[in-house]
C-alpha cells in the first residue's frame, strides 16, 4: 500500500503537469485533524479543470494513479445516479488504496468552498482561491435539537416500532428487520442528542455515529450493539425491546434537558406492542 506522501505526490504531480487542471482540492477525513490517520481512509480529491469533457471521453489517464480493482462512475450509473455536480471516479487500486476523484470546473469553486468547511486547496496554479481558514469539522458537530425536533424524532421512532411489531407478528422477518434499521437511525439520533446534552454540542460523533461508544455508558453501548443481532424471530423481538429501552432512557434525558414532557403516545404504542405480541406472537 502506498504511503500518504506517495499518493499525494501522484495526485499533485499529474495536476502540475497537465495544463487542463487549474487547481486541486482535498476534502474528507484526511483533512480532519480530529481523526487519527489510518490505512483505511480514502483520498477525497477534486480537480478543477478547464473542461470536464476533455477527461471523460477516455479513461486512459486514470492509469497514472495505479491499477484499479474497481472503478465506479456515478454519473454513468442508472441505478445509483449521481447527486453531486461534476464527474467522479471512485477507484480502489490493487495496492488497496482508495481514491475518490471528482472533476469540477472553475465556476463550481465558490459552491465547493461554501458547501463544506472540511476541505482545503492543495494546489492553485492560477490564483483561483484566496486565503482560506483552516479546515474544520464544525459542519458535522452535534446540533442541539429544538423541542419540535425532539418530538418529531420520538414520533417517528414509535411509529416505526409499530411497523416492526406488525412484521414480527406476521413473521415477516425481512420486513421487520428493514423497519428496525429505520427505527435504529432515530435511536442513534436520540442517543447523539443525549451525548450532546451531557458533553456539549461542539464536536462530531463521526459518520454513522461511529464514535458514539466513547461517550455512552459501556452497558448502554453493549445494549446498542446487541440490537444488531436479528437473525431470528426471537432475536428481532429482543432487538426491538432493546431499542425501546435505550430510546426511552435517552429521550427522557433529552426531554428533561429541554424542559418538555415525554410524549404521551410512547405509552400508547408500548401498550399496542404488548397486546399485539400477546395475541399473535406469544411464543416468540
């Protein structure tokens, strides 16, 4: 596997030698000082080019970065169409380095810089960019919820809990597991808010809440991980119960912090779930 120095040298050497490339940006975890570098980090690079079409007609130039095991081109996909401007190459090379390279044009530069503060300019051949503040992950920090947002999260969680229950009572495990996944997203949101109320809202928990275990009580973190065991009907019931316990505790803390009451529909849905289970899944 190439080192960071080798990979960035390949990226910048190519850009310096090609007159069609005017500037090079880098974004993502490799510019985040709060994330320890490791071998699994992608290189998220943006080339600002005179014309995107000058590059997309022939992929031969990509060989300058290595021999790819796989290339994804979202702009060429039908099933997973691109959502961002420009043209991207998501490449995994045979030395297991991952390079996500996006082509943008100079007109896209202001939006690029305004969209996210976790990015920097590595090369500016034409003076397109003025002085920039240091990259920061502040755009990804925990956000203190309003009372309305808190209620919305509670409402969605308990609504999804009813859907999971319906699937379990019908023994439709895939349906139940799919809705449990959606429900767990609301659980993670609520757990994140509870962490914010305990430790402040001036930091990020990382993508997919991957750092949340650093802040939860170890028993709660183990209980959260246990909700991912959903290989059978009994396991799915246990996962739902675990999610509800964690959500009730976290939402109670958040409601107290905001000075609002726990929504009354929580008790209603708990009663519904208990009744449905007794009637349709007493042995599960």
